C-alpha cells in the first residue's frame, strides 16, 4: 500500500495544465505539491460534492480537463457521481484516495471498509476507463496511461490511513480561490 504523499507526487508529475480539485485528506497535502491558480482546495460542508464541481468545470473547459482528488468517504457520500460522470462524458479524472477511514473526522472506518470496490462500482455505473493501484511503483508506472486521453476516468488509489488527522484548512479564503481559478482560466474579474 502506498502513502498519500507518494500518490500525490505522481499526480503532480502528470497533471499537465489540468485543473485540480482537492478535497479532504488530499486537500491538506496537495499544496505541498502544487500551488497554481488551477489548484482549487475544496473543503466545504457538502462532503462528496467535488466530483460535481469537477464535472461542471470540465464541461466548461473541455480542452483542459479536471483531476478530482476525492476520498473514499466523500465518494460514499455521493455514489451517484459515478453514474452522473458516465452519463455526461467530460474530461474528468476522478482519483479516489482510498484509506478506508473518515480520516479528518477522527479516523472512523468508512462504511464497507475493506469490502467496497470503487473500481467495480465505477465500471457498473458505465465508466469505461477504470484503474486501480495499490502500490506506489505500479501507480508511477501506470499514471501516464490512466491520466491521458479523454474522460471520464476513475482511478482507485489504495493509500495507508492516518489516524489523528485534523480537518485541513484551505490555503486561502474561498473567494480568493475562486478569483485565482477564474484568472487561471482566463476570465477577467467582473
């Protein structure tokens, strides 16, 4: 099993000019790997909604694409996102960071911990390109393929859980993040 930092290092190497939406555990670590206007640290109270945000951005910016770094707990909160992504094809790459824990709320096991197969759920929802990596070397070797071509793509990344994590803080206020993202996408302030 790989560490979260190993998984995110590979994402940073292969992200290209895509938008990155990071939430929960990944949100606390992603700024160590990247801090560009195309990085959006999404820590709202609506857990599970990052794939929907990513889909909207990908539909609005089809040539760019979006990487969504979502936890397994967040994905459980909105399993319907898999069907939605399959039904509205866009260049969304949903990377499910699976640690079988609600890491930032106290380390409780997720429902179905160790039994839920997100890759199989994504396939059953109609997503054709699905990958699963449980070792850093395999992820390094397969990331170029998984993160290329058109979406939607689901990538299950098996990472070690970390007990005692605190809810991450966004690196800047949401209004500033929105303004940075808009600027990074070439929109002028209104």
